[in-house]
C-alpha cells in the first residue's frame, strides 16, 4: 500500500493498532461495500434518521473525533440492523439491485427495473417506502415514474 505524501511510511502498510477506549462498547464493522450500501442508503437513512441526526449534532458541537464515538457506534449498529432486516426478507431483490449498481457505475437511473422489485419487496415485508428527501411533493418520485418510450 502506498501512502502518498508520507515519506516516513514509504513501502509500509500503516495500521493503527491503538484499541478503542475501554468505556466504549464493542460494535462490529458494517462489512458492506459501496454498492450494497448505496442500494440500501435511502432505507438506512430513514430507519436510522434519529441516530444520524444525533451524530451530526454531536459533530457540530465538537470536532474532536473521540467526542462522538458513542453516537457513531449507534449509527453503525442501526446500519447493521437495517442491512440484516433487508437480507432476511428481500435478499434476492437486494442482491439484484446492488449487483446492477455495481455493474452500471453506481447509477440509480440505470437500475430502475431491479430497484422496482426491491422497493416492492421492502414495502411488502416492512412497510418501508423509498422517499427521496427534498423531492417535489406534488410529483411522482423519480424512481416511480414510467420510463419514456
């Protein structure tokens, strides 16, 4: 691994072996790559909204990373929970959607067909509906529009 701009790490991998503070409970890593996280992002965003807002408010209070570790761990736990729920009921639809995103340069617009099946599955299983923040209220959401012929 190359560390550009850090001559004292030349040719070495840099790994921080410092354990987290003992007052913090352990939390697993999310363990997902970009495409699955992007596929689940709107649902994670709505399911974990309160934890995300607490984390961002904390970050505004103090820029010291240690100050918000507890809030960050809550966000991580919520994200893991959301992904586990999605996989428990809609694994094939989820996989089809994130695989499409992975193969189509992470563009939602190029993956509307698998997204439709995925969104329908999540609605049936959990009552979750994809709502894009700040989208016009009086118009259909972009992912719900009928494609032009």
